């Protein structure tokens, strides 16, 4: 009976130690972000004990429930757990997505991580082919103009110039 009491006490200490540590949360996209192209945001919640953890999503401060998926709790080597939640998105300029996590260790003060759709480095998928085609066309025109210039220059060269240059070259090698 005394052994059972010690095991129960040890389990309670472990539970209370882990329950005081809030989970860590990170949010990131699955693929490269392109405006208007379907993607998935992933919210990774780690370092919590015991389960459960409540994860919810928002877009521009409005709760989102469609396109949400939640993984099972997975144990870690330090006796805590981690899990993933994902949200299907179609990013638009200015969108702000939030992953809100609630756990007993947070004492009814949920933690929210935000992810803002990048604006400066992201090209619209419709614009990318147009820019690349325009660049290719410009390089092609420059190559054509350079070829015509050298062709015309070579065909109008003075024949006597060519003979003089040939004579100098022959004298050099003798």
C-alpha cells in the first residue's frame, strides 16, 4: 500500500511540474506562399502535459472552422506531448491568420501566434509568367539586334582592308 502511495505521489509531482509549463507554439506555411494559390498553414504545439490542448484558427480576427485539421497527440522523449493543426488557406494581400492555443498550464489565458501574408516578396501567380515572358522576349530582341549589327558590319567591310590585314598576318608568321 505504501508503494502505491509513493507511485501516486510521484505521478502527481510529474503532472504538476509539466502542467505549469505553457506549450510552445509556432506557425508556418507548408509551401512557398503565392497570392491567390491554395496553401496550408501549420500550427505546431509542443511541450505540453497532460493532453488535451484546444487549438483554434482565425483569419483577420474572425474564427475559422472550415478547412481545419488536427493531428493526434504525439509523445516526446521528455514525457511531454506535441501536436499539429493545419488550416487550408488561399492567401490574399493583407490577410492575418492566427493560431490560438489553450491549455491548463495557460490558466485560461490562451496564447495566439499570428502569421501575416507576406506582401513585398510575393508575386501574384498570374503576374510571374508575364514577367518571365517579357524578360525572355527582351533578351531575344537584343540578341537579334546584335546579330544583325555584326552581319551588316561584316558584309560592308572594305575588301581592300581585308587584303591588307591578310598581308600583315602572313608577314607576321614568316
